[in-house]
C-alpha cells in the first residue's frame, strides 16, 4: 500500500505590505539585487507591528522576504510555464522556474536591510535591492545567514548567468526633466539607469531596436525611454527621452 498525503489547505497571515519604488510590474528586475538603488519599506501590520517582533533583526545586513505574487493570482495552475527569461518560447516545469504563476503564488527574495524605523504606531523595515511591486503582501521575514544561504558551488541550468547590461544614455530634454525632478524629490538617476540597462521589455524583444516609446513608473516619475541600435557587440542602447512628474497628477 502506498501512503498518501491528504490535500490540505493552510491559512497564512499577511504580516506586512511593501511600499516600493516600483509602482507597476513592468520594468521590475526579474531577480532581487540587480538594481541596488531600488528602495522600499516593509510596513508591518497589526498585531505584528510590535518592536519586540524585530528585536535583534537590525544586526543583519540582509533578510529573506517571503511574499505573495498578488498581481498574478489565478484559480488554476499549469504544470509547465513559458519563463520570460527564455523568451517565452520554451516550456519548463513550473517547479524548475521562478515563474510568478504557481500552485501557491509565493515568492522569496533576498534584500538589503538598511535600517528599522520604530514610531509610536508603526514598525517600518527599510530595504533596498528589491524586486517587489507596490502593495506586495508579506508573509514572513527571516535573517539571511551567509554560511548556509550562500552555496559556493551551486549551479542553475535555468538562469546560469546574470542578464546582459546595456548602455543607458539621456537626451538633453531628459536631463533637464531629471534636474527638475531630483530638485523636488531627490536622486533617481541611478535607479533609472540600473533598471533600464537590463532592458525591461519582454525577453522576446531583447536585442532588437525599435521606434516605440516605452514608459515605466519609478517612485513619482513616469520614465519614457526608447531602444536604438548601438554597436555590433552591444546591439542596442537605451535612451531616456523624458521624465513626467506623476506627483503633479495626484
């Protein structure tokens, strides 16, 4: 006789939500740490927003964040997916990828712990190097432990190398808009360049120039950019053409 495990369901509590520089899914790096200038806050929710719950956490440089892919919820799942990393043309088993559409839409990211802010009403965990969209529900937080979490000889057939980074340039008009934006809100240029240099378009468009103007929402900015031919080696370069202040539209 074969032992079987009954199909079970568990109720998980959302302990916090993410306040992120990424206001929409488009453009978010496909892994954490690829845009070190990205910043966010884990805002703990009651009853978990107690100073005692984070006592000692500040001694860690990095943390694991377990979260829900809340913008990718579906009523059903499929055993295979088309990972964007592979251009959407090849199917792999869902458990062989980090696809967001999963039987349980749970993600796991390592982020930098910058500081913990405690007020009379809130516990705010400031993080950077994240890949999480605004409003992401957080299920758990754990300290990153280097001697076990950093596996020296690990390998990945799915994503063996970091994505190609492309040069990013600014038009004169975009530089002027950047000056006005940063005078009002603070630095954003490094974040824009780190996000755009990975070519945030769908993977099947990578390496291809086109005249289309794209927009990506970062912090309070709608960053407009286009992809143009560059060199034989680099193939494309990314040009920032304008920055619209979204704060003026609130």
